[in-house]
């Protein structure tokens, strides 16, 4: 099955939103989360998907860096203030997970 990270290169954000509607089933293929100083939280502060487990897409949203990410029905985290100088205004939202971490099931 084609991983979602391969699709990121050939589809734009609006096409991805249309493809990954609420309720789509996905399998986590990358459960590794490393600290990132650009993020307002550490990996220990959020619940994360685990490699090999299946999830349901709750919503597709734009990440702090402008790429599409997903929120999952099975994982609901607190909201954080994202501050990205030069990219966009400060926003408060639940951290999404990169599409490249999943494949359609």
C-alpha cells in the first residue's frame, strides 16, 4: 500500500483534504517522535500514535509549517499556542500528526 508521505509530493493540500475525509481508517507507520525546539510542547506532553496501530481520522488541518496534518479520533490532546515568526500569526490549536506517519487501511 502506498504511504501517505509519497502522496504529499503529488497532491496539494485541498486535494489531500478531499481524499482524507473524516472517518478514514489509517495505520501508523512511524511512531518515532523526537524533540523539536520549534514546537511549543515536548513529545512527553502529548499522546501520540503508535507504530502498527490503527486510527480514524477526525480532521485534516494545516500544521504550523503549512503542511497538512491529521487529528485522530482515538487521540485528543490539549491545545498549544504555536508561534512561527515570519510564517503566520500565532495560533492556538491541537497538534496534528504528519500525514507521512500513516498509510490508508
